[in-house]
RNA sequence: GCCGGAGUGGCGGAAUGGCAGACGCGGCGGACUCAAAAUCCGUUGCCCGCAAGGGCGUGUGGGUUCAAGUCCCACCUCCGGCACCA
């Protein structure tokens, strides 16, 4: 009668934990005790509900949190919702439902599903980024960014009030000072060209544009100039790079971040631009002025400044290239080239990123008719414009060295420009003139530098250029400043006011909303439809929201909103002190819990979320609001869960089967049941037609493919403990792995075996199995128990849950046949099972007559003495091939092992008449007899 | 193109340079049953052999080593990311 019934026991224990506040975390960890902050990347509550991918990471952290709790650690394990997001906004536009309504509904679904899985979150700490009490502090942090400038000397952010004002700025009066400050804030406005997506009615960040179309929806994107809020993340580029060093993150993630930051070192070099009516000695005069005055901070109009990582190739410069948007292009272009240049510029502006990057890699460009003077040789160098040079990187212009840069080489080849070799491979290999060599080596045809190796050349020419005032060492980053505003109505409003003049026009002056007035609420909107201009939807809000007065001056609110990233940049801090109305986080609480000890989430956030959150954290650190430089100590990315393995055959248009390796896009895929398929050698083929190969693979879950697994359904069919356990048993946490419904059945069977180990299934009432007894356990049972505990303990710490579960299965396999099952081994087993299958463990604990909850029971201690055997079985190899086994004392030395091995009749026979050249005996592991090869004497 | 990661039975996977395939799914056999399901027990890499036993096996080809899934070199395939950053 009392079968294992998850549908009965799971809700029961979830209610028990909730009513007993089993997982409530105190404000501060107990003094002197250990703390663990175990964090999941909180989800975006989409309308589809939880996906089976979510519980993977959540179960992993839940096991760690429960395990640590049982070991007496004070555990912080919160959950919340990253609830601003485009889908709610699109839903509002489609249906007219206010986004807050649908969002709250979705959160309720997510919360129900998460609770259904028995995660041990402290739900009293739940936060949603859309909650006005949360938005208040997101806006407050924006004001911290607005109030901060980056001091490059100190390499840290400081209050804007401490920004030194140059004398000439101060002399120009208060508006100039304000402008100077605004230009140095970490949050600033910019008129830069942005990715405007007409279909979505918004501007997108570079990283939201994939191959020229929007990441969401794949709509076309065009570049237009628009006033935007930017965050000066580039100021922190160096620290974001260097301070990765000490983090316990996967090296691959660190590398991803480093590559994204893209630090490179090289030099800036000025090429003199002679005026049209220049005297022959204009260059000499310029050189003299530079030698006296040094290298200016800003290039000025008389030079073309370029950035290069290879100043050692200066003598190989045969032309220069400017981005079409480069500010000097118009002035440089000679009248006879004006038409072509303008046409090219217009075409480039119209081109989407797709056209500029993906299609036909062929280089395009036009000649401006102008030349610059090479700083070392004094020779004129023609100036071109081409869209392979980016306006937004370096100085927007390059010195082209076609012999040693593949892009320049391609351009030179296309337009028949000169190629001059100035570097040869260091190994002296011959290079034909006019060929490409991008490696490092030795300089040739390089004036006084000829013969130098690349590194020496770079160091020396940098010094020489600096002395001559013609160049300086420079560092550049691929990382761009963070485009932080969106033209959306479902996001945090900026706490910023724009001053208006008497005519109601903006004066360009802004003021922050005072802290006491936060949060700036989202205004109610009558209509959610996007406009056809890039004007933000909030500009259509009622005037009582839009216009405010301060000290007799009228202001218009900022109508952009923050991107979804904003809320997720600091939620891990708010969890620590979620109800605080006085500050965003109590410093005492922050010092006690930070940093996060374990952070688990999807690899899709490897770059952006983690980089943005680190950036905000560093600013908060610089401004004294948090105590550590880095927020996340140990980071782990869970892998993706794919759909069930599928076999796909292909039918040709004529109707016949076509082998998967010879199919064309015109053939129709047909999903095949496993029975129609068999493996033949390397490939799967049709069982009835073995010449036809069949594709076998698992695909990403997607609605269109129809292979999405719904957690509600799995819980209904198998129970939450089975879902948890299966997701952990599938394979390594970090790996991508396919779903298998029969695999879920397998772990369900295991849980039923656990149940029967303790419960008498044939009794009428819920009572212990008849085999349960109070016998003292045998040595063999204790050995089995302690080895299991030891392995599971170590595996949880290594996040190797699949092997931990395998070991528990072995333990159950060991116990099942026992006619008498000592309580003294079953009870510790139930405690070890508890973090993995908490509902079942609680129920079994109760059946065993112990006081609930097992969730807070003590984790069993491993008794070392049961981990070691007196004797050990050791393989015996002859010539590296396994030929027998011997049993020897565990501490047997090589001589004893050898004696035991030769005493084995089979081994003795194999060695008879042979010369043993060498014996390799590894105590406790193996023994190998190496024979002298025939004809060799030893 | 560049940068990661991965290739092990029919499938998911396990293995500090030391007995390849733990554990699970699936398969096969048995016990229980009138029968089936459930359960319990056994078995299950491939090939030869009645057996004892032998041979071959971790994507491919080389190498280091007494010993390689594991280390080194070259290559192939799949998955993920980046993509003119001078």
C-alpha cells in the first residue's frame, strides 16, 4: 500500500519547510562560523514558464547550499527575478496589457514552479528588478555613476566634486565647468551613431546586433545619430582585465572576457599633413616644432594620427586609410576626388553592419587625392578611405603596411598599391618580395633600425618617436563604452532632469533627481504602440510626469529607460538586505556575506552580464559602498540541455530515401523511430535499407522543433526529486547533454529502491521495512557506508554530482539484498541523500522515527579507518599485458609484490625461460614484468 | 578565418599516466506469477573458441613511456563563441 508517491510527500514537505522557515537566513552569519553565499543567475520570468534548463543550475546550487547547511555553514541562498525585458513589452504592444500585469503573472508562475522543485531558497529575500523599491536603488546606483569620474593616475573612480578643473575652464565660467564635469562623468550623454531598429522601435547595443540584424527577431538595423546615455566602462578596462587574475573562474571564461576587452599595446604616430600651398621645408619646420613642443594630447588639424601595434613596420607604410566617418576626410579630399569620396561615404553610412562585415569580403575604398608625410622618411604617403577601417577604434585611421598585415595586403592587391617588405622571418627563411608575412622577425630596409628583431625595434622606435614629439606608446581596447539607454517603456527611468528655457527648449544642462525623490516611477501610458521615430515612448507620458519644476526652473524628465542589464548588475547585493529602505545595502551585512562564494549560471552570460556587474561593483567599491573588488569568487557555467536524441532520414523530391551524407538542402527531413534504425560501423543506417545513412543527433530544445520538455509534466510523471536527481545524473554540470525520458525513469527507479530500503511496501500503513534492525553494522557494511559518504562529500565539493549519485546507487545496490539492515547505516545514508532528493529524505527520516527536518541534520563524518583495506588485489602485467592478479597486504613493498607475483603459477609459466629485464612494481597499484627482447642479453 | 570545448559500448556517461567501460538506460536470461506488470537475481564492448583461453578495442596517423582514453606532434569530425579592433 504505501508506495513511493512523490505527489503526496513533495507538497507535504514543501509546506513543512515553509511553515517552519527551515531555510530562513539570519541577517548576519553566526560569529566565528563559516559562511557560504551560494547564488544562481536569477531568471527572466518569461511567459513560457520554467524550462528544464533552469533547474539544472538551480539543483546544483541547491545541493551545495543544503550540503553546506548540514555541515554547519551559514548559507545565503536567495532567488529573485530579472523582470524587465522585451517580451513583456512586446506582449503589451500586442495585447494592450500593461507589462507590470503580465510580468507579475509570469513571476507567480515561476515562483510556483521553483517551489515545486523543493529548492531551499530563503524566499523572504526574493527581489524583482521591476519592484519600485528595487528600482529606487538601481536609480541610486546610476546617480553614483553620474557622480563619479575616473582618475587615471589613481586608477579609480572618485567623486565628481574632486575633479580638478583646469584654469582656462574655470576662467570660462560656471557653464564651462559644468560641461567639463559632464564630459568626465562615468555616466554621460553622447550623440554617437547608434543601431536603430525600426521594427523593434529601439536602439540596440552593438552586442545585440548579430550580423547586421537584431539578435531578437532578426530585424534589420540601421545606423543613425541619437542622443544616448553611455557608461564609461572603458575607463575600467584595464582593471576589468587585470583583476580577473585571482578569480576562481574557468580559464575559458576569463579568456572570453579578456578577448572581449581586447587590450593591445602599440604606439600612436602622427603623420604630418602639409597644407596645399606648403613650402618644401614645411615638414622640417613641423618636425622642429614637435621636437621642441613634444607630442600633443590631441592631434590637431595638421596631422593624421594613427594607432599601430607594429611600429616596427613603419618603413613598410605605403598608404594610409581613414574610416569613411573620419572627421578629417572632408578637409583632406581634393576637389577632383570629392564626388567619389562623398558617394563612398554615403554608401558606407547606409550600409548595415551585415553588408560591412559579412558579405563579399572584398575590400572597397577610394583615394582622397591627399597625402601625408611619413615621419621617418619624409616621403609622401597617399591617403585613402575604406570601410574596413573602423571609426570607433583607435584613432579611426591607420598606417597601412601591406607586406605585414593581411587586411592591408588584400587592399593593396585590390587597388594595385605598393608592397614593401620590411620584416623577415627570424629563422632567415627567404621571403619573396611582395608577399605577406605577419609574424615577428628581423627588420630589413628600415633605415637605422635594419637588422633589429621586432621587440627591440618596437621599444627603440617608441622612444625615438616620443623624443621627437612624433609619437608615444599607447594602449587600446576593443571594449567600447556601454550604450546604456533604450527607447522602451518597460525599464528603469533615468533619475535625470533636463533644464528647459523659457521657450520650453532644452538648454543642455541636466540635474540629477535628488535621492529623497527616488524612485522615479514609470508613468502610466495610454498606448503602448511604438512610434515611427526614435523618440522614446515615455515622451508620450502625461505632462504631470514629464515636466517638473525645481527652484523655479522647468525641467523635462529623461525619457529613455535603462537596459535590462541594469537590474542584474547588482541584485546579488540587494539579496543580502532586501528590505532596507535607508540604503541600498547595510555595510555591515555586505562585509559579512560578500563576496559570492559560488555563482552558477549559463555560459551565455560569460561576457556581458559578468563584465557589466563587475564594472558596477568596482565603481561601488571605489566609492566606498562595498568592501571587495570583485563580486563573484567561484564561477561555474552549467551546460545546455538538448532535446531527446533524434534520428533523421532524408527523402529526395522523387520520394525515395537519400543517404544523409549525400543529401541536398532540397531533400525533406523525416524523423524516424529508433526501431527503424541500426548502427553500422561509424554511422546509423535504415534497418531495411542499410545503404541509406541516417543522421543521429540531439537538437537544442525549441518550440518550432517540438522537443521542449516541460518541468511541470516531468514533476507530474516522475516527481520533483526525480527531476532534480536526473538533471544531476545526466553528466557533468558543465557539459551539453541530451534529455532522455527513460533516464528520468531510471533515477525514479533508484528513488523507489531507496524507499523500499526503509519502508515496508506491503504493510497497510506507513511503517519501517521488516529488515530494518538495530544490529551493530558489520565491518563490511561500515566500509561500504564510509566509502560512500567520503565519495559523495568530495564529489559535492567538486560539483561532480553524477558520480556522487552513482556512488549512492552502488550503496543501495549493496543494501537491498540484506536481510537485516542496520539503522546505523541507513540513517547516515538518508542524510547523505537529503541534499539531492530532499522530499524523499525527509519522509524516510520520519519513517525512521527521527525528528524532522533531515535538511538540518548533521552531515555524517567519515571514519578514516574504513577507507583502507588490509589487503589489496593487484594486477600483474607481463610486457604491459594483464596476465593475472595477486592479493597482497596493502603496504606490501615491491619485493614482496614480486615474490607474490612469481608465486602465481600462471605468471611463473609465462616467465619461465625468459629473461626479466626490469620489474616495475608500484605499491598498491600494479606490477609489470618487462622481458628482455630476444637477442638482447641483460 | 580565429578562439574555446568535445570525440570512449546500441545510448547518457566513469576512469590521481597503472585492471578501459563505474553507475544508469536499453538488451538477453532466470526467479516469483495461472499469466502479465511490478519486484528481485544474473548477464551484457567486439571477434575467435565447446571450454580453458587468446586476439582486437577510447575519432585518424605518428611519438614519448615498463605502461597512454589520459602526455607531445600532425590531422579529421561535431558543438559553441568571435568575426576586418590595425
